[in-house]
C-alpha cells in the first residue's frame, strides 16, 4: 500500500518532565526549559498526563505548541474529576471545564482526548452511553477525537465496542496484564498504551516485542487489524478493504526510565 494510503503512526511517551530521564534520555546539563523541545525532536507525540490531576492554563498549551515541531501531536488526558466517579452520566460539568480550559490552543497539534476510567468501574451500558453522549465533537472550531481507557474486565463486551464504533470513539488497547486487552478498532484512529517496559531491557521492551507492536501499528495504519491479539469480536469480514487509520502508540508506565528508548526504537523500526 502506498504511503498516501496509510494513516500516520505516531510514537511517544507520557509527559516530558521526569528526573530519571536527566542524564539518561536528556543530555547532562540540559536546561529543564529545553526538555520539551528535545523530547519532541526524538519522538513524534507526547501524552500530557498533568491534565488528569488539575487544570492547565491556555498559555501553557500555546507555549507547548510553539516549542514543538510543526507535525508534532499531543494527546491530552481528561481530568480524574470526570472519570473517577460512580455515575459517569454526572460528569458533564467536569468535561465542559476541561474542554474549555485551553486544550484547543494546541490547534493542529491536538491529538485524541484520553478518558481513563477507574479500575473499579464496571461496564454499565446505560451509564456508559450517557457519558459518551457528553463528549463534544468540536470546540472552538476544532474537531475533537476521544478515546476511552476501560480498566475493568467487564468492558470486554461487544456492546461496549458497538457504542464506541457508533460514535467514532476509540478504545485504548492496553498492554498490561492487570487491564482488559481491547485491540478491536472502533474508530478512524487506534490508540495503544504499552505499559510493560522492563528496566533490564535497554529499550524497555525486547526487540522482538517492539518489532511485533510495530507490525501491528502498520497493519492498523493500512486499515487492517492484527490477528495475534486477544480480540473481543472476530476479525471483521473484508478487513483488507478497510480505510487507513492514524495510530498513536505510547510507552507509558512500567520502567518509565526506559520508555524514551523504547519509543525511539519503534520509530526506527517503522522507518
């Protein structure tokens, strides 16, 4: 398939401020004010996690956009005040405040908005539908893409995936033994969080595992779906005729000190 017929694959890390990266990923003596531009020159996307814990200022989003390359992308994690609640249907005001906090100041560099559910939150079809209906499609003229990270095994349910598919919302494909694997594509993009990096591996993941995830990302980008992951539903009929998708792959958690090396290794594999 030609490059024009593929989605864009972006590979990155969570955040850019992490003391153990200083002298390992970041050159010794690099000013902290230069860490974001340095990180953005070595990976192609960053997931902003600080927004999960508290609001950021519009000028911060504008500055981050200015400090990164033209084709760089930030995913932004929605606030815990919206997702760590018993009744998700009541999250409307928290979602509104977050969307209006300045995230669209990232402009063309705004990637998906990540909504991470509590690990104790079980799949409740009515409550989940109500929450999804609260997620806006646009704000300030900027199209918004949403992705749900479900952390309870009850979400391995075809009905949940059907809800997402109907709204062009993605489910996070998590590589973590404690959370459900949801590799089924439900949107025009795919979002992967790889959470099992090991400090004993120089690149976090073994070379064979990085190769395997790179191949899966390439399949998703071409509109196909990998057949070697624990899907909820069978592979769709006619999958080879699928439309190209953007793919976001983040090395998150695990041995965090190794995650930049893991991301750079995957970028190298993808060429």
